[in-house]
């Protein structure tokens, strides 16, 4: 009897961590698996029998990816484009969001609704006209095209998330600053802005990750290695029927994912709040 | 006293009224950059898409495009590929959205309980969400690979299959592969959102239910579920919108194949432009999709509008 009760108590305290571990395994196993493939020598990958743990470990695949493609340029391009999109869209979003949160002015409501509708607009609708516009303006295969295309999504998102954030901050501090002789713009810059830093970090990271991960626009508007971003370069290595350099591809996939995954885990405290509070939850 | 206070109070009111009538320019200055940017990169192209959709434009002979009226829209309903795409879009959205919810709901309920290592579990299950779609595609394309795929290997070892199967070679298994990839990467977002909603349920409600003698199932059925319904409805609506215009994974894993068995409207529109440089017809079908989604978006916006007092 006592042993039975002890066993039941043990099961009760242990099943949850075990279930948790299982969930983590399911979430991470596919990714962990390509990490293993990335450090497996290519010769071992050609055999039909899968080795779940390589008998020999190598980092050659990582270097090989730089030989097979201009992965160095792709890295530079991904960083440049993502930083530019983030700076541009968060820059314009901060001031717009502040205005939407703090002022009531004619047209405000209609503008917020329009921004949300635009945020919901399928990117696929914009793909064709943008292609024509960029071609006419000679912008195909330039950073400008990528940055503008990705801003279509980033700006409405940034405004929405940050308006939510500013609206949640107490107004009294800015009012106090104004009574103490601060101008309205001064109160915004010196009082509201520092308070909104966590929200700005969250919005900026979301935009950065979305830009880094963007495939469709980057694929459509680039044709050369000088501006191609990481996902577009990776796509070339996805085989149709068979035959692929799986080792180097996986090394490339890992290198593409680690920066955003690292940033996410590092800043997750800010992000998870934004994810659930600002972006979707009603 | 009254004679001196009266006029000054009226004066104050008059000043206030005149101040209110004068339009405050500052908010307009603050929103101008964002609004101008959106006008340039979204509104103008969207209008341009409408214009292209009534022409026979093609990227290689752009100057020679001609007005064709509503031909492109009519053409769609006699186009076998479009009709297949439309029904596959519906199947794709329903299957993915429902499977994600069926996994995310119990997962969120589980993560809402207290246990050792919960913070670690919560953080690590978010990883699939942050993985770029091109990488998600590579992962799952490799998982189902004929020669090197883990899924084939495990099923053969378990005796379910006698030999390796080309998963992306037949319509249903190709569809299942993309669904699997999309579910894997989409569940974290669902889970976190449902979890946030769970945490927002006041503990007193459970206390009260427990005092009334409600069992664990009854507490879930009569407290948790009703409180979650708005979040679940919103999530499903939002996912419907996102999924119906998502192109990445389908294009990268199967290309909509075999043949056009797994095309969606968004993918079809994209492929027409990408491989045939067509502009008019793909614009028309993308606009039809957008028009349907606009209705869904309208519902979504109405719901969140009510939940945000600042709107």
C-alpha cells in the first residue's frame, strides 16, 4: 500500500517533466537532425543506411557551403536588408504610433482601420505590380527593392504593435513633464520614448526576423548574387527529384537560422509579451 | 462674486472652444512618414494591381499591353488549374489551421501547469517559429527524402513500409508533407497565444468552481473553454488569412506538385508570374483571393476593435 502510494506520488511529480522533455524533443528534433547532418562527412551521407549519430564528425560542410555559393555575400545582404528594413519601418512607426496612441484627431480611426486592412493584405497581390514598378524604375536586383517590398508588411505591423504599447503607458508622466515646461515633442522624446524601449525592441526584432526569413519578395526581386539573401541562396540547393549536397546545405541552413534563433532566445522575454499581447490577441 | 467669475469662466470656455476648432497639426506631422511610406509601397501597388488585372500584360512585352476588361476574371472560372487551386486552398487552410489548434490547445493547457523545467520547455518550443521558411522547407524535404529521409528509414525499420517511398511524388503524401512542415513551424505561435489567454483567466473563477464542487473536466468545460473561445476564434481567423496566402513552404517543398495537384490560388498566381512572366491573369486571381480575405479581415478588425479601448 505504502509502496503503491509512493509510486503514484512519484509518477505525479515526474510525468510532467517527462512530457515536457518529449515536447521539447518533438519541437527541436527536426532541427537537431539537420545539425547532425551538417557535421556528418559527405561520404557518410551517400550511403542509404542512415547513421543517426555520425561515426566521424567534421566541420568541412560549413566551409564547403561558402565554396558552392556566395554565402558570404548572402550573409552581408541579409544583414544589410534586415537592418535597413528594421530601421526604416520602426523609425516611421514610432512617431506614428505615438500620435495614434496619444492624440485624437480627425481621420485617426479611419487610418488605423486602413493600416490594419493593409497589414492583412496578401503579399501575393503586391508581388506583380511591384515587379512592374521596380522594373520600370530600374530597381530590380537592388537593396532598395527588397527594403521597400518588405516595408509593406513591416510598417503596418510596427505601427500596430507600438500603438498598443504606447497606449498602455501612463499618460501622467508626459503631462507632468509638460507642466514642468517640456514641449510636447520633448515629452514624447524624453519621457515616452525611453519608457517604450521594451516595446521598440520587440517590434524591431519581429521586423528583423521577418525580414531575415522573407523568401517570397527576396526571391522575386533579385537575380544576382550581389543582392540575394540567405533564404534565396538556400533555395537553389533544395533538390527536385534527387541528388543534393545535403551536408553543405544543412550547414547553410544552420548558419541561416542561428542568428535569428539566438536573437529570439536572448530577447524572448520581450518577444513573447509582444507576440501574445500586441500582435494577435484581441 | 458671480459677476466677476461669470464672464471669466465664459471666456475660458470660449478660448477652449476656439482651441478645439483649430486643427492640431502635430499628430499629422508625426504620422506623415508612415502614411506616405504605406501609400507608396502598398496602396499604389495595390491600385496598380487592379489596373493590371484588366489587361493582358506580360513582363516581356509590357509596352504592348492591352485592355481586356473582365476577361481575366471570367477566364478563371473556366480554368481547370484555378478551380483545383481554389479547392486546394480551402483544404490547405482547414487542415492546417485545425491540426495546429488541436495540437496547440492541449499543449498550452499543459504548459499552463506548474512543473520542473517549464520555462525551458516554453522557450525551446518557440524555436520552430523562428526558423526561416527556406530552412523549414529544407528540413522537411530532407525528412521525407527517398534515399536519406528519416521518415522512410523509421517506417521501414518499424516494418510499416517494405521499401522507401517517394513522399512528394503522390498528391496526398505530398500534401501531407507540406502540412506537417507548416504545422511544425506554426504550432508555437498558436500555443503562446492560447497560453497568454489561459494566464489571463482570473484564478478566482477556478476557486469559485472548485467550491461549487466542479470536477477538473467541468472546470475546463465551464470556465477555461468559454474564456478561451474568443482567442481561439481570433486565432483561427488570423491563421485562415495568413495560410490562404502563404506560398513559401508549398513552393519550396513540392512546388505545388505533383503536377498541379497541390496548387493554391496564391501559389498559382506566383508561378504564373515567376515562370511565365504573366502579369494580368495572376493579378486577377490574386485580387479575387484578396477580396475574399478582405471580408475575413473585416471580421477580424471588428473583433479586435471592440477589445481595444484606444481604437
